[in-house]
């Protein structure tokens, strides 16, 4: 597994892993070692939190400015179908969308030269519509919904890691599945989150049309939004059907992405501890 220390990175490998690049933290006034903060900790912690908040705000603004659809339709400024970090504007209910989606699948079958009226395909359009809505149910969920108040004051400042969370998603380029495992770690800042909520954050963002690189960063930024930790690290390893059943058809290939924020980015020892524990 190859990770570029301190930044969101992507590697794809079939059987071997590339070595990690090393970063230096010399000259910093405050250092975090094995989860413990020393000299200048308060200033450095506040700085890290503000930097992460700034990254989150910038990502929201970038998504907003890049959406020509959102800017041209009044009332859709916060529509999750246009940029998926702002979910205040709710789309139609899942049930309301089934007829139109089913009609689209029926048209697709005809275009493929099939007969949608034959026995084996008679109910396929509706089944496919319901399946796609389930695969993308994350559009209907918000961080506040899944947290449900499960954030607790706790004087704990050592690593918290939830590893090997199963993940299933749909590639937005080919509409075929990709799946794998997610490991999430954070250094609390007087607050911890219910462990199951970490898995639910993964579920929110994986149950959408995705690319693995964006999914990795969204999980990290969502945890920052929820509890403002001093640092967050996320590693995702995935198998993509767009590489397995089409194109290059490399069955054994896996893609690894990572995002490091706060002290996970700034301090090599904290980052190294996290990466060692999630192996």
C-alpha cells in the first residue's frame, strides 16, 4: 500500500506496493508524538482545527461554483444532486423517483435490442430503479442525521481508530460497482463520537455516485465537521469493476487512497503510528 504522507494520495497496484515518501517536521515549535501533545500544543491545535475548517469550507465553495446546474435553477442552491456536501435541500422521495427511473431502464433495454415485455425482463426496469436508488441512498442523508447526538465530551487525546469498515459504492464514470475497506483514525479534541457513527459516515458518502479519491476526502472532512478533532486520517482500499470486467481487465488490482488532516499531516510520527495500526 503506497501513501503520500501528509496529502490525499492514490496508488494502484496488482501485486506489489510502492514505498511511502517521507516528510520532515523539523523546526516546528509544537510536536505531537504518539498521540501526546507537547510545547505550544494549544496554539498548534487551534491552528490545525482552523486549517481543517478552512479546507472544508473551501471544498463546499468549490463544489458550489463548479455546478452550472445549481446556479441556473432557483431553489437548488443546496441540492445534493449538484454538490453532495450540502444537503439542506431535499430531493423528491425515493418512491416518487421510481416510475421515471423505471421508464429510463425500459428505454435502455430497448436500445440494447432486448424485449422489455418478455417474461425475464418484465419487472426488471422497476427492480433496477429500486436497486439504483438503494445504491445512492446517501444523497438523502446528512451528518446531523446519522450522528443523532452521539457526540460525547471526553478527556481523551490518544488515537482512536475504526479499521476495515466495509464499503460499497458506484463508479460515477461507468456506473459499475467498486468496493473495499475503509480505516478511519482521529485524535480527539475533548470530544469523541460513537464508534458506529464512523461507519455511518462511510456509508453516507459511499452510497452515492463516486470516485474513490473524493470519497476518501469527504469522509475525513465530515469527521472534522462533526467533532473538530486535532487530526484525522482516512485510508481506503478498493477494487473497481471498471478495471476488472472491462478495459484493462486486471482482476487482482487494488487502488489505495489516503487523506491526512491536522496533526496527521503535520507530524510524521503520528502519521506513522496510524498507518502502522491500520495495516
